[in-house]
C-alpha cells in the first residue's frame, strides 16, 4: 500500500480535496486550523491501494504550534511513499517557500495549486511548468478542490506519481529526510532567495488586484463602529431563526413519537410484567423520545452555524473582537473558539492547538467550557417552553447566552495573571466564500451524528440507571423520597436547596455531568412522562425562578465528561484538569445562589 501525506499551509483546501478524492468526511471550514489531527482514508488509485493522510496546516518546519508538532512528529516517525502539497494559488506569493522547503524531503510529490477559481478571478497567472522545473519535474496541477471537475486528471497524475514512487522505493528514507528540512538561518536566506526568484519567474500578478466582493462587504461588516453590533445582530438572528423554525418541527416530532408509544408500543408490550413495561416505556423509550424530539433544532442550528463559519464571517469576528479579548489576556482566536464551542465544546478545545503560547492556550481552554453547547441548548429550550410565555422565550434564551459570555470573560479576567502570554495575533482574513450545499449538509450531518452517537451511547445506560434509582428498593412507591434517588437527594439537599434545586432534579445533574444530552432523558424518567406531559409536569413542580436557577447552574457547572477528558488530553496537566472541575462547579453554585436568593428576596 502506498502511504501519502497531504501537506500545505492552513486553510488551503487540503481537507476539501481529501473529502472529494476519498469520499471521506473530514471537517472543512473557512478558518485556519480546522484540521487538528491526522485523518486517513484508503482508496484504490490506478494500480495502487492508496492511504491518504489529511494533516493540519503548517507554516514552516519544525514550527512551534501544537498543530505543527503533530505534522513534524508524523513525518519523522512515519515513512511515506509520496506527498501531495496543496497551495492556495491566490496567495501563492506567501506559499512557495513552504513548497521549496518540502522539496528537501526528496520524496516523490504532487503539487496542487488549489483555488484556481479564485486566482483566475483575481487575474493571477501562474506558469505551472516553471514551478515544476524548480521541483525537478514534479507534476504541478491547477485545481479547484471545491468546485472543479478535473478529478479524473488529478487521479491519473496522482497514479503516475505513485508508479514512480514504487519504482524508486528504497532509494530514500522519508523519516530520515524529515530531519533535512528543518532549516537554520543560513538556509533560510537561501530559501528566501530561491522563493523570490521562482516567484519572479513563474507568477504574474495583475498591476492592481480588482476590488472584489470581499472588499466591498468588509467595508461594512468590518467597520469599526458597525462591525460588532452587526455581528451580534447576526448571531441573535441566527438563534432566533433556530428557535422559530425549530419549535414547530420539534412539536411535530414529539407528537409522532407520542403516537408510536400510545398506539404501537403500549399494546405490543402489554404482555410483559408491569415492572419490565415500566423500564422499557417509562425508562428507555421516554428517555430516547425526549432527546430525539430535539434533533430538528440541532440540525437547524448546525446548518446555520456552518454557513456562518464557512463563509469566512467567523474570522472577521476574531478580528473585530481582538482588542477586547487582548484586555482579557486572550486574542481574537479565543473568541472564535468560544463561538465554535456553541456547537460542541470538544472540537473547540482541540482548535486551540493553533495557539503557540501555553498561557494563551490554557486560558482559552478554561473559557471554552462555558460556551452554551447544543446539548445544553436542548435543556434550556425545554425549560423555557415549559415555564415561560412564548413572547419571553427569545429573551430568556438570549440572557443565557449573555451569561455564557459573561462567565467566560470573567474567568479569563480572573485567571489571566496565572496564564500570561505574549503572542501577537497574525490572522489572515480569508475571502468570503459561499459554502456548497454539499458542504453544508455534510457538516451538519457530521455534527448531528456526533450528537446522536453521544446521546445514544449514554442515554440508555443513563435512563436505565436513573429508572433503577427512582424505582428501588423494591416495594417503595416509585419516585418517592424512600427510593435510592430520594435518599441521595435528601443527603445533598443542604447544598442544592439554597439554589432552588430540589428533590430528584438533583439526581439529573449527576447525569448531566456524564453528558448534558442525558438530563432531559433522566427527567422524563424522574417525572414518569415525556413530551408535553413532561413539560406540564415540570411546570407544576417548579416556578420560573427555580427553573432559571437550574438553567444557570446547568450552563455553568462542570462540563461533561468528554469535555473534561479533552481538557486533560490536550493540557496533560492534572492540576489544570482539576481546576476545570472545581472552578465551574463553585462558580455555578455561586451565581445560581445569588440569582435565586435575590429573586426570592424581591418577592418572586
Ligand atoms: N473558492 C474555493 N474555495 C475552496 C477551494 N477548496 C477549498 N475551499 C474552501 O477553503 C476553505 C478551507 O478548506 P479546508 O479544506 O478546510 O482547508 P484545510 O487546508 O484543510 O485547512 P486546515 O485544516 O485549517 O489546515 C473552506 O471554506 C473551503 O470551502 C477551492 O478550490 N476554491
Ligand atoms: Mg483541514
């Protein structure tokens, strides 16, 4: 099998190419640093079986960000048969030096000048033959990974490179060669000279780049006064749209699932003993149905987030927020990670690998778990629908987003002395790009399947456990204070009662620590109902002050197990992991306490 690595600078379209060539579904985004780990796929190509490996983007070798270390380690330890180098042809002036550096690997290589659609539009002319000559004849192809239809030619050319690699196999050792490309300062000057010469020879730029759409849009969207308000207005609109469109869809799904229970499952399972019926229907089915009814909202949320992210608007947000974030010891990228955390905290945490300074990276990792991820969103939507008037719903949700930002910023402010950093932000603003429908759907599907896998992994175990806790020991009334769940909550009551969380709701918080996706499923079991029945039940047991306090606590307290595990894996520092357990927990309790007690004192 031929092993081939995909190399190039960040945001040049490596993963887009990887996906289209192999049919895989690597995450793609208009933001440098989307790929943070190795991803490989095997496909037949010509007479070969090819294993193609998608890697994070790199600026140079060996580099000092976590991303670059991943690539460097990979090259040093994995013998590859060939490499594919992907360049953004519309910025070729800044990318040739990496290409020349990679030439030193002395490894068969295929060069793809990607984004030819953009470079053509800008009127940039590149003489591929001259670049190929400078690389001792390595094939150089102009492609558009995203829109192009030249994949058959690319495959043919790629197969030739592999033929060649096979013929030469044994002549070189790529892991040894990796050592050669880390350059010293003498080399750097030589490389610089070579790059300049090649640029002069092979590339023609128009006298003046045409003022394109990106430029015009940025005059408004990046305006120092209008920029931020417009950005927040866009985000508000996005969440509002998710809510407006999602709520009726959610009701429809809940209605269908309710029907299935009443008309299909109950009659079909009636022959079982009552205990088992209870476990299957009130436990497993209600738990799953409650979570499943949120799928339409999650899908909508990710469809819209993908558009915002892939259009390039998120990079602008980083830029606009940079000044404010600097005061908090962070930079614009931390803000973007925070926004990415709205989907799921885990990939956002991994995205901090683009940061080079340890302090900056740690501080960013500390604030990301406060972003209101899709799983928490689901809990809030449920409580808001159950306890607030529809005309207040948008505002209540918005206030939770504000609380999420507030918690993140306050955390940064409090801990910035502990994790100092001085890393200037050099952020390249990519042009605005319209994602293709295929890209949007693929991305949304990726995220939704991730949500479902997590939910289904934890939920069955979670709901069965909670069903046992609320139904045993045998002989006591289900859900009463004599059950195991009742005993545990009585024991914890002194901690949770002052923040308005009572009874078995305390138990559901434990499950929220495992995965926030399970909280609603757990509540369905606790209250022994689902869908609208569950909302009515909750509304009769809690008032809005308690519900809001519960939501605040859920938003801020210790993130789920996967998040903590990711923090630990990324930081490799037990003390830091512990801090990320203790700080959110105490902070959440404190905020809920202040809210709950003041609301009660004010007579609500
Ligand atoms: N116009 C245009 N855009 C492209 C093309 N190929 C990729 N893109 C876009 O470029 C952006 C970056 O694509 P990715 O495939 O994530 O880039 P990457 O090199 O894997 O980036 P990192 O993983 O961050 O290193 C996305 O918005 C793509 O849709 C192309 O041929 N033309
Ligand atoms: Mg990538």
